[in-house]
């Protein structure tokens, strides 16, 4: 057993890394439970589709409103304490929600307020958590570290958590949120066990706008990170357009029904999980830039494959491969960014990246619905294929620069 643990969590990467991975497993379990229980709770209070959609929006809106400020906070304060306090605040919100459920005092405004507060705290926690890994492991080990954290997210957030959340909700409306509180408290405890070096204190007076502007300037001035950020924005527009109608695609075009839609998303998660053990080998045998080039080709042709598919089993196979790509791409892009960004800017640059990620999806979702209404259910997939292909041609040379930057880091 000890050998297995050492292979998955190498001793050279240190005890703080193991605490961080442990926190990621329990934290993603709680988030996965909420992924199913949250929408179910909203649907139990109202059948109004506008209010149901509003609940999801209120959890994502804080990223656009407060994402940049979360990055500034992560670069100014003790990052470990920010994560702990954020998780404790989320636990408090959930305790109030559980009390409302137990006393039958819950209603739509209470649920919506809880979703917004949880989403707000999540912005600060996720932004700051993303800065901890490069503080506790060497640059050469960031790829392995990100792979282990991504495996935790896929396993608990996408596979185990939602199924458990739905089962707990069936047992009683409050149970999934009680378990999520336990996960948050345990995650905060594990982070508290980490020994994290302190960043040098900023010199002179600091201003939020200046700090945000500094993050923008650095991101735009670094060729590799600029390419990554622009790529995530543009590719998430095409991704968001296609995935906005995935449920209709599964039920109407493929005639798979609601269960089939669930199988499509599960196939993607399983693909990512299967790809996770191979990442260490892949990173040793290819530059990060080359991995990204191959991955974006896979994503581009995924949209084409889904546009042409007419049977469920073909779509399931495509989604399995796409899930493997998402794992590899996510791990690689975070590794490149973490290796390139100075420690004192990790929060601000990371928050810009996340805002680009969510912003691209939101724009894509709006486009996808309009395109499907005009050109049919496969229209968004054709749009995603053509758009991704054009973007990939435009950034192909820049992705080679990312490979060159990675070689310089390894040589250093």
C-alpha cells in the first residue's frame, strides 16, 4: 500500500502536497454533491424555468463581478488562511440553509440567496487554492501535481459526488448539504495542516486598481500565458455554443432520452479518469506545447464528429475521447501557467484566466441557443468546428512558442 501511495503522491513532492491533494478529494466530493443537490432543491421550490436558470447564473455571476478582486486578495494575504476562512464561510451559509430546510422555512429567495453567497465564497476559495500548488512543489513537478488534483476533481466532482448528492437528496432535502458541510470542514482542516511559505510583503501603499492593472500587463506581456488566455476564451466560446444544446442533441437527434444524456457526460468523465495514469508518461515524452496542439486538434474534430453522428454509441465514443483530452488539456494549461507566472502574481493572473474561461462559456451558450433556433440542433456543433479550426490555424505558431518556453524551464 505504501508503494502505491508513493507512486501516486511521490515523497519528493512533500507532505504539504499530500495535504493539498487530500483537501481536493474531500472538497470536490462536497462540490459534486452540490452539483446535483443544488438544482434539485431549486426545482423542488419552483417549476419556473427562469428561476431555475437564475440559480445557476447566481453561482457563476460572482466570477465576473469579483474574480479580479479575488486575485488581488490572493496575492496580498496569507493564501492558506484565505482558503480556510472561505470554506468556513461556505459552511456557515450551508448550516443556515439546512436550518431553514429542517424548520420548513425555506423558500425560493432563501435558496437563491444561498446560491449567490456560496458562489461568492467559491470565487475566493478557488482562486486562492489555485496558487497553493506552485508554492509547495518544484516547477518540474507541477505537471504531476496538477494531474493528481485533476483526477480528484473528475472522480469526486463529476462521477461520485453528483450520484451521491442525488441519493442523499432522495433520503431527505437537508442531507446533501449536511454532508457538504462536513466535507468543507474536513477540507479546511487539511489545508490548515499545510506548511506554506509566506510571500514577501508588498512594499509601499497598494491600490486594488493598480494591482489588477499589473496582472493585466503581466499577462499580456508574457507570450505563453497571453496565448493560453486567448485560447481559453475563444475555444470556450465554441465549446459553450455546442454544449449549450447537448441535452437536446442527446434526446432529439440521437433519441437517447434523459438517461442517454447522463451517459454522454459520464463517458467524458470516464475518459478523463482513464487518461489520468498516462499523464506522467506523456509529459516525459512530449513538450507541453506539442501536447496542447494535439489536444486542440482533438477538440476541433470532436465538434465535427458530434455534428455528423447519428447514433448514440458513436457519440459516446467521441465523448470518451473528448473527456481524455479535457483532462490532458486542463492539466497542461495550468502547468504552463503556473511555471511561467511569478509567485506574487499567481492570484491575479489565475483570476484573469478563470474569468476568460467562464466568460467564454457564457458568450458561447448565448450564441448556441440562437444558432440552434435558426439552423437546427447540429448548427452549434458546425459553428464550433469551423470556429475552432480557424482559431487553431491562427494560434498554431504561438503554441510552438509554449513548447519552447517549456524547454527553457526544464533546462533551467
